[in-house]
C-alpha cells in the first residue's frame, strides 16, 4: 500500500479551499495535446477510487462535481447540437462555471517557437471558424482555473513528442506556464507522470484536490518536479519484488527470469515511481512485476536521457559487479544460517524415536 496522504486541515487562504455551496466544481479536461489518449484509457481502470465514485459523488465529503471529459461526457453533442461539448470551455473562459479544475492530457506544442503551423487544436473559434490551438486554450483557461493538473508524462514533462529534434516545439505544462506558476487559489501545477498514468495515482490525486477545494485537506504536497510526494517519494527499486535479488547479486540475463533486471536495462534504482509496489490494476501487474524493465517513463528526462532502452544503465556494470561479489558472500552465509534454523531445537525431542509414549497403530 502507498503511504496515505497527509490528513490535516489548513486555512483556506493557504489550502486553496473554496466555498462551493451547492455549485459543482467543474472539471474541464483537454485531451487535445500531443498524445495517444492512453492516460484517459488507463484511467478507466482506476479502483482506488474509481472514476464512477468521483463523478457520481460516491465518496463521503467529496464536493459535487461536473466532469467535462471527452471519454465520458455522453450528454454533450457535436458543434451545432443542443448542448455542445466545447461550450463548457467557453463558459470557463467567460467565468460562468467558477470554480473549475483544468486537466491537460498530452504535451503542448508551442507555436511561438515553431512557426511552421499549428499542431493540434480543440474546437473552433466561432468568430473565425478556425481551430483553437491547445496552447491558446491553456492561455485562456489556466489563469481562471482553481488548479491545473497535468496527467501523463507528455503533459507533465513533454514525453515522446518533446524528444530532441521534434518539429513541434512540444513541452510539458510546467515548461509552458513556468515551473513557479500558481493558480488563482495559490496551487502549483500538479504533475502526475506515467506513460500511461498509473490509474489510481491520478484518481487519488484528483480526489485529494477536490477535498482540498472543499477545505478538508491541506495544500497538496509536491516535490520539486511538482509530483505528489506520497506517490513519487520512493524509487521503483525500493518497492520492487526483485530488489532482494539485487542485494544478493543475482541478475537476470533473460526476460523469463525472476531475478533483478538491471543487467538487461532496468532503470529502477533511480526512477521515482510506485508502480511495482502499487501494481497496475487492483494491485496486480506493474512493469517489473510482470518481467518488464523500467524505462523511466515517470521522469522529466524521459525518453532522451534513458536511451537506448534495454542496455545496461550507466553505472550498472560497476554496481552489479560489486553487488555480485558482496551478494555471493551473503548468500553463502545465509546458507550456513539456514542449515541451523530450518529445523527444530533438540530439546523438543525431535527425531525418529518417539519419546512421548504415543503408540502408533501400525
């Protein structure tokens, strides 16, 4: 289990609490950044809590919310319909649905530094009939949002689309808005990385922010990369089922081995991620748990600093050699100890000769 988030109350002016009364907190979800929508798809597997529990108010003390997320907003239709989906975003810009949380999925192409054209958009400008770019929506909505949340590695740090040499100028939300940016409620950008996101990590973070908005939780604790500290405070290695093999100097040379995967490219010892400990869905799965190496998808330097994948990370040869020598001695000592403790003490009259007086019937 993950360490529980802090559960203390804080003053409204420092916690971002808002008096919502009967008004819902709207969630405006932009999935028009550069992405594969994998974070939206992954989030349907959330269980602690589930999206249904959040959207339908199934958690005690959770404020009423209205979710405007393309994946589940079945009440809205296309442009020209009775209730267009994109209209909610114009309402947010006009201040008609205050408060709202802005969720951004996908990296942000920056037309200001790449003037060859626009790369992605979200709805059309009624005045011009032209698409509104993702970066323009962020410009319009971020200053009016209660909080801005970046979901997935593309939105948090740029991800695949922000690799060196990309033609779009793609970047993460903190790079676009500024790492010191704060919402009108004083809340920093909240980054929940993962490629895709671990479902419960985001559901838990969103729930925390909603409780914070209701005045039931203090300011969300974030590390220097704007990740929730209780979710990204430990490395993959520290929560990995295979970590004991590393300590004993036993390393996998093929993917069908249960031993430590560092020699075949796992970056777990340095990557901040809780997936091995939390599992992927309902405690099951997770990259090293099912034989996959950690390729560092939750890290700001992904993917450029972690390639080529499936090669030994820098320093791995030295560390595995040292661990192999140390681990060999440890395993020998443990074998000796096992021979003494893997049997009962002599004073319990162990052995083939019965001293209890019991007479077997055969």
